[in-house]
C-alpha cells in the first residue's frame, strides 16, 4: 500500500459549494477523509472501532488551495501514505480534475487512539490489503 | 415553556450557502435544531445523555421553503412546542428576517430513546425551566 | 424516466454521523439531493444553470425517520419522480440498506426558477435522457 | 484591529460532532471562518462582495488538533490578524474552553480576488473599524 498512489473519485454537489460559486474550503478535508477511509478500508475501520475501540484521529493538517472547484466537477483525490513510526501515518493528498492538478494539496497526519483517548500503535498498513481488512 | 414562542438568533455564514447564492435547503434543519437545543437547555441535554443515556430523536420533519436566505442575513428562529403525549414533542418552527416572515416553516416531531434505542417517556417539558435543567 | 425507480449508492462517512452514533438527520436531505442530481443528470443541471440561469429549487420536503444509519453503511437511495404539472416535480425517495428498507422515507417537491427568482416551466423530464442531457 | 486578540463564542451542536463523540476535524475551519467574518465585519464583507465583486479567499491553512471538543461545549475562538503585505492577511486562530487552551490551533492565510478571480489588494484592515465597515 505504501508505494502506490491511491485514487478516489469525488463528485461536487450543491452541498459542497458556497455562494461564491466554488467548493467551501473546509470541504476538501471531507474529500480527503473519504479517500483515506477507502484506502484503509471502510469495513476494517468499522471493525477496528467496534472490536477494539481504536480509531484514527487527525492531529495535524496542512492545506494549500490553488484553484476553486465547481458544482458538477468530477474530481480525483490522489493519496500517498507514509508511516514514519508505528504511531504516525502521514497522508499526502491532492485534488485533480480532468487529469490536471493539483488544484488543492494537503498533508494530513493521523495517529490511533483507544477508548480512553490513549495513543496506541497503528494497525499494520504495510501488508497487502483488500477492502475490508487492515493489515 | 409550552405557551411561549421561543426566539433564537442565527447568522448566515459562507458555510451555510450554496453556489445559487442562498442557504442550502438542508441547513434550515440545522438552524431548527440549534433553536430546539437552546429551548430544551443544552446542559440538560448533555446531562440527560450522559447520566441516563437518553436522547431526543427526530422521527418526522416537514419543511416549506418560501424565500431563500442569503450570506450575512441575521435570522430569527421562532419555535413553539406542544406535547401531545408523554412520548412525543412537536416543534413548530419558522425562520424570520427583520421581523418579516415566515421565510421557511417547519414542523419537527421528536421522541426520546435510551441506549438500546427503546422509546422512553419525554422529560417533563411543562415545568418552569432554566438553561441547564430539563423539567 | 418517470416509470422507473432510480437507484443511487451512498456510503456513510465520519462526516455524516453525529455523537449519538447515527447519521445526522439533516444529512439524509443531502443524500436525496445527490440522487436527484444524478437522476436529472449533473451535466445537464450545470448547462441549464450556466446557459439559461435556471435552477431547481426545493419548496417542500417531508421526511420520516425509521432507523438511524451508521458509519460504514452502504446505502441505496431509491427515487421515483412524478410531474403533476409543468411547474412541479415530486420526488419520492427512500433509504435502503442491504436491500432492506425503507429506513428513511421522504417526498421532496421542486420547481424551477430563473436568475430573477421567477417560476419557469420545468425542462422536459418525460423524454429519454442520458447523463449529460435534460429532455 | 491588528494589535488585539479578537474573541468569538461558538457553541458545539449535534451537527458539529461525529460518531466518535468529538467535533469532526473539518468543522474547526468553519468555527475559524465565522470568527474571521465577525472580526472583518459581516456587513462589510457583504458590501465588498456586492458592490465591488471582491471576496476573501483562503489559500493556505494549517491546523493542529490537541483535544477533541464535545457536544454542549461553549468554546471561544481567539484570533489575531497580521498583514504582511497589501495582498495577504494571516490569521492566527485557536480554540479555547473554560479559558483553557489552545485545544486546536491554526493559521489561515487569505487574499482577496475580484469577479474574474484576479488578485486585488486587501481592504485596509489597519484603520479603526466598526461592525458594518471595512477600513
């Protein structure tokens, strides 16, 4: 998983835009998160939370906005993940349209916490993975 | 509480609008809910949920949109609540601007459920109440 | 288009839920709208707005909530549209999970307005249509 | 305006949280923007956009999340603005609760663009200002 660029499609709906005609800036963080959930596996995330009480938490995010996306745009979220330690996952993510970009770039850093809010090691992201399993 | 009209102010921000220039239709449900939370008492709702595991749940909503509100508008949410049975609270809510309205009208019906999702009687809404206490 | 049930998939993400563990009630209106946009054709809606300044506007919505959907759920939005007059389109929409439902039911009524906010006739929804064209 | 810390209150509602029990990370960007709008003056922003077609645009944002805020929390957004050039405004913003914090810290950088999306100088933020006027 770590050597690949993960690609995830996003459609811009009414709900995503604001009165200036472009996507409201905070919503790109939503797009990035949807992509991360699919990269990690939605079912695996559900299982991790329900069985172990462990969830991913964003502790840092950086965003650069280069061009505003518009209603009806079909976007691609490109994500590359690196794991600098057993406690931190760093996602470099960007927004592309018609193969052109990046229109928005971001780095989002996550850790895992348990039910008590304590830091725990990440599940193993380096093994081959299918939708529905982490590690 | 039951014989009064409760008034709650809402400001329209960037986040609330869409590219057509007006407030995105689903967001009026958010405005209505903020008003209901203040009418019921935010602290009381927190306490009810944390101590008894009981929360209010919307089971029915009806909305009529007459005029779109815009960025920068200072709105008033007017709410009147009736309690037709010990299990149901009916909130008649509307959006006003500069004392003129209703611009949007709604009826939202709620019940209370416990941690297992079972229906439980409402807390007593008929007694005098201060912010921070239900019943 | 008018005799068919349109089916649209929706995934429940973090962003859709609230602290009670289920999808925040207003967000089902977002799911319904995404489905309507695909039924009508996203590109056609963009073209209609950019070339003629005409857009669809919700003037009435009714919702019944039967069961709360959860993080990770893969939902289906089922939509049937009727056109009682040349000015009104009525969408009967519902949420299904694993082929079971409806979990949420709604009726959303729309009209079309031009740049001045005047009511205009709907584009013809009765002709065969492909994604990218209305009528 | 430039030498002061601007304080803005935010209440955490159902709509702001996700199923893990805390505020969804992207929503702090909404809180920060509401505070910036009040600091700059909502009416002035409306006037600037309607009369000159000029609006503020976020081109960079950095966020650090230290503790998750919860339903019912009454927060304070503290904002300090600096203007390193006539084209850039830098907002250092943070979230406080019960006078304790920062729970979330951010730096959000904005510029102004006109209707054609061209960069234009900022309105003068250094003069005394009242709600309802920029510069």
